[in-house]
C-alpha cells in the first residue's frame, strides 16, 4: 500500500480491511512511512512502531478468523490513532510535552486509550502539544513547535497541536485531545478537520494529565462528523474512576430544529473572512430547513477574565503534584508558561485576593452558564466562529501572552459552562488556510450536534482534502 492511498474515514478503512484490499500491517507500514516523511511538521513526540505492529497483527488475525459481528464488537477495527501526549499509555513514554515528564513511562493507560484499543484501534504514537496543554498555538511544547500542515509558516493551533496536524496531514485517521478552553476546537479549525469537545463529564478523565479540573473535557479529532461520533461513542460513559462521569440520557435531535447566532461573537477584531464563512454556513442550514434566529449571550465579554482566573487557579493546584520526587524531573524544569500560570493561580487563590478574584470569577461564571441556559430554552444549538482569526504565523504571538490568550475568546465560554462544542471545517481563505465554525449545544446534546454537523456535510457535499506535503 502506498502511503498516499491511506483511506480517509473509518468506514473506508474498515471496508478495505474486510475486503482484504490491504492488511492492518500494511496500513501501519503506510502510516509510519508517512509520519517519517512528514517529520518536519513535528506532529509526534513519540512514535510507537513496535506496539503499532503488534496491534496490527492482532487486527489481521481477527479479520482472518472471520468473526461474526466484527465491527459491532470492534468499532475502531484498524483505526490508526494519535494520542495527545497528555494521555497515559501503559509502557509508552508520556511527557505532557514538558521536560518535567521527559522520561516518564506510565504503568497504566487512560480509560480513553484502553477503550479505543479494546475497540480495535491501533495506537501509532503520542502527539505533540503545548506543555501541560497551556497554549493556543503549539509553541509552548518543550519538544519544539508543530507546524500547520497547510503552510509551515503558520501554527496549527493549540494546545492539541500535534493531534490536529496529524489528522489533517493523514498521519493518523483520528486523534485524541483535551479541551479546557478550546484546545480541540481551535486547532481543528486551524488545520481544517472536525473536532469534538464533549459535555463536561461525558468522557472519563482517568489517566489524563489534569490541566484545570472543572474545565477539562476529553474529546477527539477526525476527518468527518461520523468518525468523531464513532470515537465519542467508544470513549464516553462511566468507568468508575472519574466521579464526574455518569451515564446520562442524551438530548435527541428534534424534527424541526432552530439555530441561534449570538451577536456577541461578531464583534470588532473578528477577521472578515472568518465572519463571512460562519454566515455562509448559517445559510446552508437555513436552506436545509433549519430556522435561524439571532440570540444574545450578554456576559460573553467577561469570559476571558473569568477563564484566566479560574483556569490558572486550578492549574496551580494540579501542578503541585510534580514535585520532582514522585514523577521525574524537578520543578525548575517547568517552562515559562507553566510558571506564569502557577504564579497567577497562586495569586488569585491567596488570602486577601481570593474573594476579589477567584470568588468573583466563580460568580460571573454562573452568569455565563445562565446565558447559555436562557439561549437553549429557545434554540437547539448555537452557531459561532471558533477563533477570531484563521491560523496565525509562528512567532506572531509568543512575545505577548495576553494576545495569545485572546485567541480563546470564543472557545472558553463553552468550557466555563460545561457544554459540548463541535468544530467543523468549511473551506479555505484567500491565503489557503482553513476556515470553519463551531456548533454549541446544551449539556449532553452531542447527538444534536452530530446530526447538524452531518446535515452540513451532506448539504455542501463536504469532502476533506489533505495538503500536499
Ligand atoms: N488556549 C487555552 C489556554 O491556553 C486553552 C488550553 C486548553 O484548552 N487546554 O489555556
């Protein structure tokens, strides 16, 4: 199999495997060849060839045994996966892209990793990201920045930079990520792939390096809505190891649906082509029979302030465990961004400042939650830009953390409210960089977002294309 012929969706991959057009071992050969050729992108921190071949051998045996109901039992049969290097993988180095964990080999796997492997998925490697998931560009990795596969001068977005880039460049079929303030949706948007941030508490965080525990959401990237849905269905639900995860009834799509467009997401500073592409997407929904209406999320302007108080507060607490005794290297190995967040977080939690910053932020957070609740009384989903701009240039924002933080302005509100978001690609701007939009829904409305996402793909006959590397 040539590495240019790797199928682009789960169903095409599985059809090829079951019709014996190629074996899982040949598929792994092709992926590893492609990963090696695209080394410049720096999408992976660790490639696990031995484990991938071993798993491919198991998949090939399952297929030659002609098991009945094989896809029902193994919905990710032969699916090549990149795991964000925040997900613990038993026996495979897990660094969180930080020097602190450079030599850390976990003794168990995250629930999500274990479930995907049990479903027949093949782990190809660990993808690069901003260290500890702190960032919006991938440039905070201690293992060097990842590049945008569409143009190497640009960032792929972050923090799940390598996961988005690997899916976009065809170096994995799907990839995992975490989204604490946008880290799945924004890189998906910058790289032109589909990214799902599930409802807070829908997918277990067990075995995933924690960033900010009241915001962390575990999701995935794929080349179609159907693929992200398949991965979501394999990974979601109780595991008995994350007390926020309960098996819950999901919101079902209604026959006649309504989408709201929030006026606060079309303000000054939003790139013209970005705004136009979101409006163009709204027209596609309208033509397909969805009612559009303008809505208001009045406290959106406070979201960044709230996020950059609550999030560092929780970061400063979570990073306390890396004391240089239990895991790897000393605290001096933390990079500048982690140190900045530890200091900010410690400050807003300290006696005398707690009430003025942390407590106040929690109160405003409740108002942001209420904004979404009010809107979802009227509409099934909200349609909005993911980021105010398309991918920016490497180095453009590194000297100015505040500017970098503002990239999260349209993504962080969903994390503060615990609601799901689905980022979809919709084409390219004049410079050839991906454009797209996000759909947000009430808690546990993933089926609604999938239905709307698939409707968009169907109406536009949207087919993912890969960059020429
Ligand atoms: N860009 C955001 C931040 O730097 C989001 C991070 C994330 O979602 N992990 O905090």
